[in-house]
C-alpha cells in the first residue's frame, strides 16, 4: 500500500516571456504546464476535508506567480524553480514532476512543441 497519492494539474496555460532570444522576452508567448504531485497520505482520504490535503487552487496560483513574475532563459530552469517552490510551500508534497511545453519555440522546422520534464524531490 502506497503512503502517497497523486494530485495533478494538466495543461495550465500562462502567458510569459521566457527564452534565450530578445524577441521572446519582448513578444512573449503561451506556456503549457502540467504539475503532478505525489502527496503524503493524511486524514484527507477518510475525512473528506480539504484542509488535510494540498489545495490545488493554491498550487495553481503559486505556479502562475512563478511563471508570470520571474523570467528564465531556459524552460528547464523554470520547471526546476516551480518544483522547488511547490515543495517548499506545501510540505505534504513528497515528489513533483513539472512538464512545460513551449509551442512557439523559435527553431526551424515543423513540430507541435518543445517540452521539458523536471522531477523535484524535497530533501
């Protein structure tokens, strides 16, 4: 029996100005983010009380603040920062995987999106 359960937020969309190139900082673009959290089992599963779990509304607000208020050259650095901050802010998170998709990456060729996946485990 596992001592964690998973909470996920899928395809959160935020407009931001991340990227190496000047044009990315100037124009900005949409970023699509998934957050998958392994959360320590508490009484929430039996009591049905949201105060005993990780509030995914608060998680979304935290991710939004990081993505829209800080600027990163690399989306992998952004994903790492999101994971690090979520684990610090919500101690019940025992592992978080942050996926960031960048559909308008400035590279030649036809593709759906560039993507990074970063796992963070609090120490």
